[in-house]
């Protein structure tokens, strides 16, 4: 009997050990799958930037479909080329002294025609010095002294003018050239030998203060409603992670620095905001009329699920979203403002059918192993999470179909953030929060002026009232 009891205890111990090993194996298998999923992600199937892809050239798998056009310039496209002008600034006459055949001398009376060639070039750049002289008067009546007024901005005994200051700010903030190299550039181009990095910094800070009213005007225009694009990206300020928040549309751009990613522009009211489903936009922006979700993000997620998870429904959903966008673009090209009811109903029916198929697929899968100490709802696979999101936020996913003013993607916001990320690649960090916001304010004005077709260098020499009048 003791031997039977011992065997039963040994069996129970073995069964417990087997259960522990199976649980550990399942946990490691899940961890292995998670790690493989991370390794398989790149810029084409996730939100990772292209710079994280490394130097290995990937197999071309663009989300953009074939256009059917040949590569290169298209028939009938408008070309641009240098053309001769009827009013050149300078004319240089070149004459021959002897015949190229018999070496006989040539005279002006022998000229029968002139062959013209023109060269476009820039003049030799140099600084021009303007001396301002304020006349000092002695009144013939009361003998008091009166000095004429100098123009606005002429404050020092010797100083640089507004155009070279604008050029320095343009190079530093628009072209992202560091202060020391801005000094080198202006020294080589214009002979500004006494310029130092501190001067460039002071000019940039002064420009930001001057443009404060323009930045407020831009924000007010963006708060008038319509379709606004929102996005955020991380950047380093004083060695700490901060967030750059952008609000933009086709005509205006506003940048704002915050220590928190969740500090979204909750002050916006009315209209539609397009974003990438960051939850804070839903939680803190109740004043807007509607939300629209970025279709490009959905396509990248669907591509990852198709390639990595091998889930069949993802390809069908990707094809449907692309087709729906093409139908909308075709309707816009015909001058229509909405899809026919039957077409919209057909897209919606197929959309829900794909979701039903995908959800049924996941219901048939074994549940994921729960990690030790994990709390909250049971873990779901990435494809399951996306399906639930596409189901619960269906109206926002398909907003581009019901409102033709809403684009399919949030590419506008991503384009507006691209140069800001390039600034981080070049310089790495901002030393102070004030310096980061100065850069953001000037870039807000530069991006807005660029969207209006304005000249940035000229704009940086204007007063705030003149800039606002052009927007």
C-alpha cells in the first residue's frame, strides 16, 4: 500500500511538473512569436520610420498599386526649361580679328549677323553699407536742438540689416543649418566676417518674438473648423523626451512643444480631425464634430497581419479600402460630392462581411497564454485587436466616403512633421524648452507661408501685419 501511495504521489508530482513545463513552453512560444513579429516589422508594414530599415534593400512591396503609366515624363505634361530673354541685363560683344580660313583681317562692316547665347548666373554677392544721417537742427527761434528721426530698426552705431538677418534665420530654421555653419555660409557668400553664432541665435529668438502675433493668427484660423490633420512625434529637449504636436490643413500649420504626448489640442472646436487613433484624441477632444482615421496606417497594419500572421481576411480588407478610395477619387474627378447610395451600401456590406469572417477566424483560435502577473482583459492577437478597432470605429474609418472633404490618409500631418524630424537627425536635441518652442513658432509661419506660395526670405523681412495680410 505504501508503494502505491508513493507511486501516486510521484505521478501527481510528475503531472504538476508537466503542467508547469507546458505553461512555460506556451509562454516562451508566445514570447518567441512576439519577438519574431517585431523583427518582421519595417517601415512598410508598421509605423517605424524608413531610417530604421537599415541598409539592406528590401523586396519591393509597395502599398501603392500600379498606375499603368510608363516611367518618365508623360505625354502632354508641362515642361520647364531655360529660355532666352529679350532684355538681358548685360551684353558682351565678341568680335573676330581675322578670317578663320584665309587669315585676312576683318572689319565691322563685314558683319552679316550675330549669334546669340545667354548665360543665367548670380552676381557676385557682397554686403552693401547704407549710412543713415540724421540731421541735427538748432532752432533759429528758441535755439533748441532737434535731431531727425532714424528709420525703424536702425538703433545701433553699426549693425546688420534686416535682409541679412532674414537670411541667417532662413538658413538656420528653414534649411536646418547649425549656427556656426550659418556664420561660415554668410562669411563666404557676403563677407560678413564679424558674424558669430550668438548673433544668429539672437536673431532667431527676436524673429520668434516678432512673429508671435502671426502664430496666434494661424492658430485662430485653424480653429475655424473644416478638416484638420493632427499628429505628434517625439523629440529630445534638455536630454528629456518631449512631444511636438502639429495641427494643419491645406493652408495653415501650427507646431507646439509639450512634455506630454497626451497634451493634445483640446481647445479645437467644430469640424473634423484626422489622426492615427491615438486614444487621447478621442478622450480629450470632445469639442470637434467628427473624427477620421488614417487609412495609410490601416493599410500598413493589414500588410503586417497578412505577411506575418498569415491571416486571410487582411488582404481582402486591404483591397476593399484601396478600392473604396479609388471609387471616391473617381467620383471627385467627375465633380460629384458623394457616392451613389448603392455603391456606398455595397462597400459597407462587404466591409462588415470581412470583419465577420476575421472575428470568426479568431474565435476558432486557442486563447493566448496569460503572462504571469498580468492584469486587465485577456490578451488578444494583433489581428484581433485591429478587427475590433475597425468594427467599433467603423464610421471614423470610412469617414472619407461619407464626407468627400476628408482625405483617405493623414499624410498632410506627416508631411508637415517630416522636416521637424530631419532637424532632430541633424542636431539631435534642443538644449532648452524655450529654444524648441522658438523653432516651432518660426516653422509654423514658414510652413504656412510656403502653403500660400510665398517667398520665405521676403516674408522674414516683413512686419507681422504685412504677413497676416498675405495669409
